[in-house]
């Protein structure tokens, strides 16, 4: 309960700061955390109050649990799928988009052995993937679009390029027909598993 209250206070602090920065006056300071308190909590755990989307945190937690169980990080797409998430795809996307991550996200990734992609890494062919892996790749594209645009109103013909894996010292790009995939998901909404339905709900999917 204490941790939950601290996270709520931290989010309120950030929201109020944004309101003040936008020029709003009369925003009360009651219930906010001091900068010193925020920094102290971040020193203990940079990911204690994530401001990024829940899908990212879910994949990180799955990766953390795998590493804590003495598991090796996947070297490519389809090698490690946990609870429907292709962690090889997710890890490759983090490495490729390292510069766009928050400092706390980078710290969390480094803590489980994930590092930024090396300069000059080239695309490489990937192995055939399962249906779950294909879903994970398309979901990664949806999350990438949502993180960049702030919504999931994707044009029918939109194509989204993601990094889907790595092999040796290379990575592979894949172009996902994101608009078509989302339209198909809407048509098949009644047949989707509760988990897949929830994954799209988390991105504000309009059914």
C-alpha cells in the first residue's frame, strides 16, 4: 500500500508540473513528492514508478523473471516466447531504439544484460516464426506506433518498420502491414483470446 501511494503521489507530481509548465496557475502542491524524495526513490529503483506504457513494463518483467531463473537472453525472434510475448523481438527493438528510451529504461535493460545495438549492425534473415511470434511482431509495431503518435488510429495502408531479431552481430528489419493487421483484429475481435484483446485495449484500440 505504501509503494502504491508513493507511485500515485509521483504521478500527481509529474502531472501538476506539466500543468504549471503549460502556464496553468493556482495548481496546488498538496500531495506532491519533493524533488529530493523522487531522486531518493529513483536511486533505489529507477523503475519504481514507470511513466512508459504498460506493455513495455510487462516485457521487461518477463525478461527479468527469465534471467533470474538463469535463462539466457534470446538471440533472435521466436526463440523465447513467454505469455504470448516474443522477447527476442522485444529485446531487438529496445537495442535498435536505445536512443529513444528514457534513462531509467536503459538502466533496467542494462541490469538484465541488454545493451544498445552496435554501430553498423546489418539486417539478417530470420527463421520462420510461430503464430504467437507473428502476433508479437505485429503487436510490437502497434506499440511502436502508439509510443510515437500517442494513439492507435492507423491508416489502412500504413506500414510500420520494426527490428524483429538479431543473430550473431546483426539485426533484421521487418515491415509490418500495421493498418491491415489492426483491421483484421477488429473483424476477428470475438475470436481473440482475452490476453490478446487486453493487449490492444491497453493501446486504446477502437473496436
